[in-house]
C-alpha cells in the first residue's frame, strides 16, 4: 500500500507538471525575461538565484511581509511559513517541517532543522528565542538538505538573512503599540564610508505584558503571599553593527557584531493533576475515566491517561500558577560575531569564507535565592551556557557549462548546564523556611565537534535538461561529563548538592553523586541526485532523491544512533501571465525515515532518555499559488497535505502506578520474564497536521496624490495534530483557524506609513507543548499554548 501511495503521488504530480509546462504561450514567455518586478532572489544554493529557478520547495518572506506578520523571533516562524510547526517549551523553540523535528532540548540532542543567520550555524533551540531583528528576508527550505547544509538538516533548513549596509545614506524605523501593552521599536541607519565601504547600525526594543493571566493563590496549595500575575511576558532589546568593504571589484567583505538580551517569564504550564480527587485511579484497577491498563505482566496496576479529557477544562488564557508563585523568570544574553569574505577570481570562480562565533547564556535569576523562600517546589535552572563557532570555506564556479561548488565546514560547541528540582521543607517535616532538599540535581558539561567536506555539480545534458549530483562527508564527535545527584540514593538530603553555578568536578567523590564520562562519534555520507528540466524560461520541473541525517548521542543510560532520512521529491515551479506576474508551485514528496530519536522522562534521578524509534513513513503534497488579479489586487493560497506515522516505534510508558511508586516501564530493567517493550507503531508523529490551508487577499485603493491605502486579509486552517508520539487525547490539538487583517496608508512619496492590524481574530491558542509527566510523587499533564489575539497600530519611515 505504501508503494502504491508513493507511485500515485509521484505519478499525479508528474502528470500535472507535464500539463502545466505547456500552459503559457511562447510570446508571453519571452516578455517575462524583460520584467524583473516579480523576481525574488535567494541564496538557498549558496549563490544568488531567482527563487523560481531553485529546485527546492521553499517559502521566502521579505522585509515587508516580516513586518506585517509581527515577526520577532523563531517562535514566530509559523506566522510567515505555514509548513513550519513550532514546539515551544519554557523558552525553547523547536522547529518541525513536514513532520520532521526535535521535541526535546537535551544536552546531547541536536535540532532536525538547520538554522543559519547569515551563514552562522545555530544549534540550540533556546538561542532562537532571544532576537532576530533587522532582517532582509527569511528562507525556509523544506526537505532534507544534507549535501549543502550538512548534518541535522533531515527536515529542512531556515536561513535568516540580515540587512546589509547600503551604498547611500538611508534611515528606516518602525514603532508599534498594541494590546498587552505591547511596544516594539525597530530602527536602522546606513552610513556610506567613501566609495568602497559602508556601515549599518540597527537595533530593536520589544516589551509586552504576559499572554497568560494567573489568579492569586491557586495550584495544589494556596498561600496568601502569592499574588495574581502574568506569565509569557517579554522584554528584549539589542543592536548590531554591520560593516561592508569593497576595496576592489573582486573582493567583498561583510562583518557584523551584535548583542541582545531577553528577560521573560516563560508561559507557566497549565496542568492537569492526575492525582487530584476524581482525576486518577485509586484502585482496584485503573478505575478512572480515560485511563487504561498497560503491561499487566509486571504484576502491578499500571495505568496511562490515553483518553482523559482534562485539557477541555482549561481556560488557555487564565489558569492557576503552581503554589510557589510566578518566579522571577529567565534571563538570556547573547553576543555574536559574523563575517563573510568573498573573492572573485573571474566570472567563473568565487572563493568564499563564512564564519561565526556566539556566546549564549541563560539562567534563572532566582536560582540562588531558594533558601530565602518560605516554600519552594520547583525546577531551577542555574546555568545554561553555550559557546559555538562555525566556519565554512567554499569555492563556487563554472567550468565548461558545469556549475560546481566544493568546500569544507567545521562546527564546535561547548555546553554547560546545571539544574535541580527542589522539594520544600515541609515535605520532610522541617520548619517553614528550612532548606528542603533536591529530588534530583544535574550537571552537564558537553563538548561537540563536527567537520565535513562537500561538493555539488550541475551538468547540462541538453539545453533544457540538467543533471544534479552532490556528496557530503561528515564526522561528528561528542564528549561529556554528566553528574547526577539524588539525595534519595546513597546519601543524606543536601540542599546544595553540587554548588549552584560552579564549574567544580570534585563532587564526583560524594556517595550520592553518579559520575558519567560519556562520548559518541559517527561518520556519514549524504548525497543528492536529481534532474532539472526547463522546457521554457517560465517553467522548472525537477525530480530528486536526497538524504540527510541527524547526529547520534548519549544520555545517562546509554548511546543512541543517528536519524537518517531518504527523500524522494517531484515538483514544478511555474510563472505565467504576460509579465510572469502569476506563480504556481507544486511538489510531492515521500520520506523513508529511520531511527527517529524520541525523548522520554522515566526517572527524575537520571533525566530524559532517548530511544531510536525505528521507522516512519512520511509523504505529502504541497501546492501554492500567487495570482495578480489586477494591478491593485493580489491573491495567494497554499494547500499542504501530510501523512506521517511511525511504522516501528518501541519506546517507554510513563505510568500512574496504583499503590506503588513506579513512574515508567519499558525494557531497561524488566522485572518479569518475557516482558516486551511497548510498541507505538501506527501512531502519528508529533506536530504533523494532515491539512494546512492558507489564503490571503490584498487590495490597493489608489487615492491619487493623497497616496494609497492597502487592505489585507488572510486566514490559516490547520487540522488536528498531537504534541508527542503517545497520541493521547489530552495531547491533541483539534483543528482550528487563525485569521488576520490590516489597513495600511502610505502617502504618494512612500516614505511614511501608518498601519492598523489584528492577528488571530478568532483568538485561538493552539497547543505548542503537551506532555504527560510521571516524576516522583507527581502525575501531571502539562500544556503550553500559542499567542492570543493581538492588535495595534504601527508607524514607519523609510528614506
């Protein structure tokens, strides 16, 4: 059946592509070459090209659309690219494309979608959330990009391209105000320095109240000291200095240094307490609505909340905070240096170096204050620091009509994390204000390196047919020191097990500290093979097979293998109309995905555990159209269908154990002969809605010398999806729509604009996180939600 689906999919796309290739008359084709108004230039293949000539399914969003969408960081990617799904967990932004993504933020885990800022490789999901500002465009490449973008591009790649210094003086600035007291300021100025150099200074400020309201008290206990408040707020600011040097016609240099800070309270989890009266089983058996019995051979009453209905009782904009209060939030600070140097040896060869350094720090400012709190029952993040560097040297050129590029890439990361889960003093019958104890405490010091060599060629077979081939060899290695401490192990309770924020390793000698020296390494070759056919200047038909892989790693229990993806894709990109003003793109794809890495928390004393999921089959169809209905009317639409499920997945169950303290079961330490590891084959992969449909309409009212008014309206439909591989009812987001509208006025000179906007008119707040956690004495379903309805006014100048 899968082979039949694949044949039907590819055959149908092929027939439609062949038919569309003959739509446009020859006279119209010739005129398209003379009109550049509809051309969008991208660098997805490491060279400047018309997006319609690139054999990659991709979304490209420019400055104007970025501003209209209210884009400020990676969590907003879904606003500008409907194929992107965002899994956001306490400030960690994890991206999925076409059903492929990473749902964990473990120290030895990498992303499944590569992200670059001007070629600087970003690997940590929390580094995405700080700031992305003063952007020229965003390119979202769908499908594995293993040849040119390397490891961890099994799902795709996202390129953020910042604005570069102009050759003339220029100033642009926008200011907006909206509900939730949202203030956003952006500004940039171009300063020419003689005829061969220039500078650009840009900065931003972003501040708003929290999207989630919490009443006073609440949680499992009520304390008068804990007042009402909000979470999911934000205050961030930063700046960038960019320099451009063009000392000769052949040599160009771009340098940039930036700094940004973010201070915020991550959205506090909405929680469903499965141990609360009436919510969970008390025995005999799994005697509560929505629970089912699993693993009966263990001889215990083990229950999972596969069909509970607690999520429907949550007000997604207002719910109780935990009894310890709102906390003081998280601080994030990052600075980065980037550079690009290109030298043209002539029209046929260019040597380019791209490098970047980044220092990211995140921590809980209240982390060292736990001794002064009357009661504290929470997880603290004392340290989360990452230092990264990436370097690429690449030679592009043409020899005898063959377009080629060869190069090498190096990436290094040093990661330091420290966190702990503190239980309050009253748990141990100590006086209020006593030290309490840590249920678990983790120290993670991880060093990672990746080096690769790659090459790709495009060989013309005929005037209209080109063959494409590419190879990349990658070698990864990773080492780490893990310290796991538990006072419930061999040692007594200790309120400062490792020393918060320290780099000391001498705690390894303590009886209750488990010391693990860990490491992994692998080498992998990825490849690309394809054909590009241009029957006329307005049509591209492409077929390709590509591979990608995501590096393996380790956890406190053992190592896990890399993920691999072999993808087949057939597509067409078509311009039509007398000026090429209309576009229609269609693609069909089939993925053979193996060894997916799945994260499960089973034991709070060792942290998350990663399992390779075996196999998954993912296939789908994507269509998009941009139609210029008249000189003043534009219409855009897209349709995505995705079928994504596990063919083989042996993982673990988090469980509610009636009358015992067991939190999870699986095959790690079987307690009964013949017990089998749970199978989740047939389940849908996380964040994989079957249907995504978008429509947008824009009309320009020409007021003559008074200027123009542009009215825009858009809508998005997403069908239901699950937030993890368990596919529980309380981890399911039902189908929803989100719509937006704006009204923009520009005077005749176009230097000034005023825009009124509203986003998410329906006020639908979809799940961005949902998971059942069984840890210690707690059995809880946690949820996090997307942004609510927002509206405001924006003023801009550009000259």
